[in-house]
């Protein structure tokens, strides 16, 4: 289990936990980031302050604080 | 209590319907997640011209559009997009309030075929409401082009509501919507097909039994909805039951149910349990009804590789903005002389045709040149709007927000605030509205307080005029870019100050959908530009014409016959022609000074004297509070009146003669910072109810503008300009 911010660009896996509190959690869920959904890290800005991930065909931008609350089980090694 | 009351009102309204015009009325709520194409569908169905854009949160206020068909008058209400009934941002709240409290007959739920499973989660929430409902699966063109498909009949069967596949872009299926609306309206409500896990259903039953004890929730469907919303931790619904006599019983029971379910499902909150349920359900549904297109690298993926590249992303963004202002100035200037010449022609014709007198003067010297001086800038304005529109339509807007988020965070804002800020370059009014997409009230008010520093397109004429008069032509585009960027940077700095001094606390978290890139439709672009052009010409023909008439009147009256007589005598005695012309000019200037406007100008002159403004520039500056274009028309009128020999040169030349470089830069600074126009100010008042902020908003930009202009003026003075 790794938080999104611990992953590198290109990393793929499945979400296993979201530690964010409501209402942010609700927002993440309604964008498709829920326990069980697949996720891929697409990009981050230079300072790694903002991240872009893709889940189920939807691309989502989020800040490192929020990304750090989403945990995934990476498929294969992804360092 | 509220819910019970509006239930009663509803039935009253229903009886009263269908009377007056003979048409039966159907009210339809168009609801769905953001950026699925709700507004586009209405446009495609009805030929309306609702604003669309390729990012979440384009529509921030509900809009009604009417269609007549088969003896029905159908009112389609375009709602802002909403991700979930647990609304998050103020504009989502607008949609939620409508869905909960308004009286409407059915819901048309629009979903994006590209993201069906995510969209269906919201569909299930809507289905809990037990309203008559139609599902519209939009953007089907994109899915099919990639080789995917949606099984409409299977989806209908499983959901138990009619399903229509549409493409607003290709005008496919959209006309069916009206037919279905009428058909569904006539039919009875369909049976509920949406059930949750048995353990949840059991608890829902328990809640319904308690709710039934209250006279407000006798309707089993409504009671079920309330029960589900309570499990979904919907605060609004919680508030509505709060004042009921059954509240205590309900409250106790809810506490127990929450605990039980959370233990049983091992989740933190019952709302998570429901989300998981809906998620599983939608996955299953999508599996049965959706043939997903083969995975491949899309255009969006390839573009994003470059456009949001960690290193190149920001420079590319800055380059694009620079390019926009460059083109705005350079290309926009091409037709300027033509437009100018056309208005001079009109003026001359009026002089030739009309008998001389007050009417001829007000037209040929007051209104026509003033309006012309403003319309001259229509090409610049249209190019700027085209640029902003492209930003909105292509999907690049969300990318810019992504790129700038880290930067904006340092100034106490978040990336999403970029969207209203950029709209502010077009017009401040919709930008104030767009700030509704910011959830946190502090973020929102900070953004709104600095929005005025994003120079709107109405200020463009003033800038272009002053740049043309006081800067070398080779740098004009760059100067324009610098002006806009300085405004933006100033806005960020002020935001930072506001955040540290007045609004302590962290900015709201940034979570935003990044839509795929889409080719802008030429038709939509030209329609938007046409609307902008029409609005601008209308404003020039009415508001600005009116303002310039007032300015002309106050600058021409009262007549000082004593003064005229004195000068006529002097002119008689003049030795040569040159002296005569000199005296004539002096007379014109004196007359202007003794006019009403001159008197006013002289009174306020001391306020602006430290900035190097004469009374005419002072008056023009003040008149800009009505609308920024008026600054230009006022300058045009005032500097024309004071000039006896009217053919001598253009407004630009007169400005050069009368205003120093330092004062011109100070004027640019003032225009950049001080209060926006009346329309924008009243929008701010409508959007911000707190008196403190209204008051603050009225004062601080003006004080700041003066101080900054004073600083710049003296700095330039010190540097020897
Ligand atoms: N290819 C394709 N694009 C579409 C279709 N319908 C809408 N679009 C595009 O999708 C984007 C979003 O359209 P809007 O109509 O603004 O969406 P909305 O649901 O009103 O969005 P909000 O007001 O933000 O909730 C625009 O760029 C449209 O051009 C469609 O059927 N096919
Ligand atoms: Mg819309």
C-alpha cells in the first residue's frame, strides 16, 4: 500500500484506501476515486505540488495534500 | 418543516397550471455532472445560445429555455453541473436547491458516455428522489468514434427509465428528448428498480416507519428518499427534520443505525457504504451495457505530454498568453484607421446635412466622434475574446489551472481560481459569477476582491489608445502584455496580503476534473463572437452614446457671452492671421474651462494634480467608473472641444500635446487598479451579502490606485522622464 505521492509517473494500481475526511472524500469519490477503482499516475508539476491521475477514463488534478490521502496497491513494481 | 410546506404548495400550483395560454406546462430539470454537455444539448435542441465550455463549472446559474410542442409548453431548466447530491461548491448548491425545493415535473439526467460509470453514481442518487426521469447519454459520437458502444435497450431495461443516446455536437438524438419528455410526463411514475444491500434496506425501512409518523412524510416515496439521504449524511435533509416533533426519536435511531452499519460494513461512515454500493452497482451496469473502446494513446494524452510537461508547461503557457496580447494589439490595429475614417465621414455628413445649431453640434462633435473613438477598438476586443474562448473551448483552461495551482497556492489561492481570473480578462461580471465554483467562502471572497485587477476588455481601448500615443509602435504588444500581467501579479500580491491579514486559514483543497481536449466548433465560436460584437455595439450605441452626450452637454454649457464678446473684440484688433488663430484657441479653451464640466473638473483637479493630471484627464478618469470605454470617449470629447481647428490631427496627437509621459503611465496604473464599472460593482453586491466586504470593495481599490499611480509618477519623475 502506497500513497499516490509515493508513486512515480506511469505507476498503475488499484485504490485500497482513502484517508481524506468529508467533504473532500465525497468529492474524490464522486469523481470516481473510490476504493476498488483503478488508478494511474499521469503527471505532476515540477515541485510535485499538483498531481494528475487517471481513473476509469477520467483525468483528475489534485494537490499533494489530497493525493497523499489516497492509497493504492501498485500493479507490479513501480519505483 | 420546509419540505412539508413546499409539498403543499406544489399541489396548489399544479391545479392552477395549464390555464392561461391554453398550453399545458411541463417543467423539466436538466441535471447531471459538470461538463457532460447539458447546456450544449439545450442549444442543439432549441437553437438557444447558452454559454458552453470544455471545463467543469461553465454554467453557474440556472437558465430557463422554453419549447412548444404538441400543445405543451416545455420549460427546460439548465442547471449548473453537480457531481453528487452532497453538494460541494456554491454553484452545485444552486443545482441542489433547485432539485430539492423547486416544483418541476421530471428530471432529464444527462451523462457523459465517456465516463458512464462515474456518471451513473450520480444517476442513482437522482433515482432515489423517485421523480419521473429520463437518462440522456451524451457524447456518444466520441465513444463510437473510438470503437465503443452503449446498449441503450439493455440500459433501459436495467434502470427502468427511458434512455436516449445523443450527441449535441452532431445534433443526434436531441430531438427525441422532447418526445420522451411528453410521453413520460403523461405516464405514471415507473416502479422503483434501485435497491441497496438488504442490510441497508432493512435500516431504510426502519427509518421510513418513524418518518411516517410525521404528517409531512406520508408519501412512501418521499419518506424513502429522506431516509436514504439521512444515511448519505445529507446535512440539508438533516436540517429539515431537525424541527419536527419526531426529531428526537429519529435522531436516536439514526445514531444507532450509523453505528450498526458502520460496524457491519467496516466503513467510517454510512455515506461511504452507500457510495460503495452505488459504485458496485454502476460497475455491474456498465459491464452489461457498455462496450468500452480499445485502449490506445489518445490525442489528449499526447498533447498533455507537452502542454503540462513539468518543465515546459509553464513557459508554454506564458508564451501563449504573450502571443494572445501581441495579436490583440497588432492585428486589432489594422482596421482601426478605416473605422476612424468612417466615423469622421459620418460627422462631416451630419455637418453638411443638418442646419448648424445645438443638434448638429451634439451629433457631429459630441456623440459621433465619441462613439467612434470607442468602436474603433471593437477588433481588439473581439480578438481578445476569441483567445479567451479558445482557452475555454479546447480544455486548456483546466491545464492552466493545473500548472498554476502550486504558484497560486503560495499567494493563498488555488488553481481553480484561475478560471474566474481569466474570465476577468474578458469581463468582470461573469468572472464574479464564475467565482461560485470555489467552495471555500474565504477563497471565493479573496478571489472576488482581486478580480478587478484582471483588466477587463473594456479597459483595452484605454490601454491601446495610451500605448499608441506614448509608446513606440514596435513594443506596443509587449507593453499590453506587461500591463495585463502586472494587473494579474498585483492581484496575487493583494490576495496574499488579504489571506495573511484578513482571511487567515488555508486555501481550499484543489481537486479538479481535467476534460479531454476538444476541437472548438467554429459555429459555437462565431456565435459567441457575434454575441460579444452585438453587445459591444449596443453598449456603444446606447450607454456610451448617452454618456458622451451628457459629457458634451456639460462641456458646452453654459455659454459665457461676456467672454466671447471680449475675445471677438480682441480678434478684431489682431494684427495677423496667426494671432487670430491663437486667440480663437484660447477662447475655446477658456469656454471649456468655464463650462459646467470645467467647473467640476477644476474642483476635483487638486485630487489628481499630484499625478500630473489636468482637469480633463481627471474628469475622464472619474467617468470611467460608469464604464471604462467612457474614459476614451470623454477624452475624445474634451480634447476635441478645446481645439478650435478641428482638423488638426487625431486624438492621439492631441493627447501627446497635452499629457506628459509620466501622467500617461499614471493614468494606465489608475485604470488598471481602480473600481470596475457600475455593472461589475452591482454584480459584486448581488453576490456578496456582507456589508463589510461591500464597503471594503468600494474603497480599497480606489485608494490603492491613487497611491500606486502617485508612486509610479514620482518614480518616473525621479528617473528623469
Ligand atoms: N464531441 C462532443 N462534444 C460535446 C457534446 N456535447 C457537448 N460537448 C462539448 O462538451 C463540453 C461541455 O459542454 P457544456 O454544454 O458546457 O457542458 P455542461 O454540462 O453544460 O457543463 P457545466 O455547465 O459546466 O455543468 C463543450 O466543450 C462542448 O462543446 C457531444 O455530444 N459531443
Ligand atoms: Mg452548462
